[in-house]
């Protein structure tokens, strides 16, 4: 199903029920930011972390530090898990007796693969735990502000039940439907973009440095490339929707030649070229399939169906 439009959280100044007790499991940078936001919104907060002593200033600000996961779960109405990965969530939650969850709701904001989110939801449901999956799309420093973006998916009734509490995280929460893996699916697609982009930025600075270009001299031009991407993303989406890939701006055949130049330039300086070789492979497969004159959005269909270059 398609995501509905993002819904701003309710007006926090509107009269409402007293803030629900919240438990945060995990006190890495994101768990601490979440606990801080719940405290700032007036929720009674209990925190737990595998390694003691990571609560920072949260106890001074009123957070209770639980001595066990079971006590932490018991203290919250909404339990928010934010751990390294789904294996950690399972390891932490499996020893907790199902009876501890009576009257409680679990929102798991841990990152992971969609399949793991679905199996986590299945496990939670089998143990009588009312479960919602979620993905935080924004960095720790904006949690609790209007800039936060969080995706949720899973049981609709659980989303409705935690929605007012999760408003403390700030910004926009988007509910993506009943499939618990949907939020993680969006997250992995967006992390794919983020990760390859960050790698591209680092590789670009490395190649510039090898050519004797100072980082500050490259930066203004690199910012221009990021502006191009903002324009390209909705254009790609539109062409992928219609299946029409006009090559009047640039073609895949031309891009394949450009990438070959890049690989030669990087190789000459001893830089790794794995990502560039993968990009060249995709462009070459598109050309071999007769898509050389097409625009670049066509590459997404080649990546979706194509085999890695051998
Ligand atoms: N940081 C961000 O900007 C950001 C943004 C969006 C999403 N996220 C997601 O939020 C989640 C948490 O991220 P984070 O930045 O807070 O740091 P993190 O390093 O990914 O996670 C740290 C937390 O996981 C716990 N942990 C790790 N392995 C564990 C295990 N086997 N059993 C129990 N606890 C375990 C750590 O406990 P110990 O202290 O005991 O090691 C700590 O509480 C991740 O899934 C991350 O992808 C983070």
C-alpha cells in the first residue's frame, strides 16, 4: 500500500490525558536522545541499558534507572526499544515473562531488515505483546524537535495507542500500514541512498586530494552536485512511474563512458574503484539491453532485474 500523507503530531498545547509512563530500552546516542525528549515532554521515564552507567544526565533530570529489563518493562505503559539491531532486541526481550507486558505497548525503533521486523512482530504477537515497528530517519540532535521524521508500521490499533506518547519525539510521524516490515523497507531504501552518497562524497574528496585539490576548494562545487540530486529524485520517481525514460538531458551510453574515465583517473592514483565498477557494470548492462539512448532513471529497472556483472 502507499504511505498516507505524513501526519503532524497532535498540537501539544491541546488538552489531553496525563503523559503516559515511558520506558526506553537502550542508551546509545539515539536511546538517550529519545529518553531526553520524553522527559522534556513531561513523561515519567524509566531507562535501562545492558551496560550500566550510560544514562548521562537523564537521572538528574528525573529518569528512573531500572536494574533489570523486566523492571523496566513493568514501569512503562509505552516501552520504546532502541538497540543496535534486532538480534539485540530479541536477546533483551526474550527473558521477559509475557505477563510483564499486560497493558503495555512495545514500539521498536531499532534499525534492521524488513524481514527481521516482520519476524519480530510475529514473535511479539505470539507472546501477547502489542507491537509496533518504526524507523527514525533523522539524527539524534534533532530528536524532540519539529525536524524529526519517524516511520511506523504494524498493527493500526497499536499505532493509535502510542501516537500521542510518540508525539514527544517531535516532528512528523508517518504510519505506513499494517505490514510491520514496511517502515524498515523504507529505511533500508533510504539508507542505501545515504550510504552510497556518503561513500561518494568521501571518494570524491579522496580523488580531488590525489589531484592536489584542497577540500575547501572542491566543497562549493560538490554542494552543486547535491542540488542536482534534489532535482533528480522526483524526476526519477516520475519516469519510473510512467515507464518513459527520455534521454534528451543525458543518456546511459554517455554516462557509461564518463564512468570509465572516472575509473581510469581513480585507478591511476591507486584508489579503490569497486563502487565505480559496479556503476559501470549497471550502465553496460543497460547499454547491452538496448537502453543506451535512455535517460538515467532507466538504470533503476536494470538494477532491479539485472545480475551483477560477472
Ligand atoms: N544515532 C543515530 O543518529 C540514529 C539515527 C537513526 C536510527 N538509529 C538507529 O537507532 C538504533 C540505536 O542507535 P544508537 O545510535 O543509539 O547506537 P547503537 O550503537 O546502534 O546502539 C547502542 C545500544 O545498543 C545496545 N546493544 C548493542 N548490542 C546489544 C546486545 N547484544 N544486547 C543488548 N544491548 C545491546 C547498547 O548497549 P551497551 O551500551 O550495553 O553496548 C546500546 O544501548 C540503531 O538501530 C540505529 O541504527 C540511530
